C-alpha cells in the first residue's frame, strides 16, 4: 500500500502517483490529496483524505 509510481499522460495532473487503486494528487501547498474514485451508472464518488 505504500509503493506508488508516478503517472503521466492525458487526464493525470503532473506529479500524480498511483498504486493499488489509490491516487495521490499533489496540492499547491506541497501536500498530497489521497483518494479512490468509483463509478456506477449515473453516479460517481471520490472519497479523499488530506
């Protein structure tokens, strides 16, 4: 759970990390926003933790 790789490409913000379904998105304050999104028809959820 603590090993992440940097991802690059369309739809990813620069510096984003991904591993085991968890995404770490860099914040302008220097921290990371950790979360996991989920979809079902007609709905989208994205619980996150800072």
